C-alpha cells in the first residue's frame, strides 16, 4: 500500500495558535493498492494536551476513488490547543478500515 497524507492549518503547513484556542486542521489521506480500506473511522491526537473536538464531515468518512486504484479522503479536524504554551509538532492519527 502506498500512502500519502498532508495537512494544513489555515492553508499553511504551520501556524501559531493561542493556548486554549480552538482551531482547525485540514487533512487529506490518499492511498493506492489497498482495496481493504474503505472509511476513515476515527482521528485522535497523539500530542499531549491537544483534544480532537469534531471532524467535518462527520466520521465515518468513506474514501472516494480518484482513478485507477487510488483513493482519497479529505476532512477538517477541529481541535482545542492545550492551556500551556507548546512549541512542536502536532501528531494526529487517523484510524481507517
């Protein structure tokens, strides 16, 4: 399986977010050659203090074919930043099945 994923905050690859602020991350997952994956089932933050509030559209989200054996799912993840300052990467994990 070949997997590509990308995300942006306000259309940029990085951003400064105020502690405790709610913000959105745009996510796109593309993959090839894996007919066993049909849906994005859940998204969670692996970075301590960040909380996933919602996704748009709501999950589960079905992948759509974009030609050949390539499939894609694009969605927005709404998060709340931790109350303490943080400088580093934000890691989100999407569970697919």
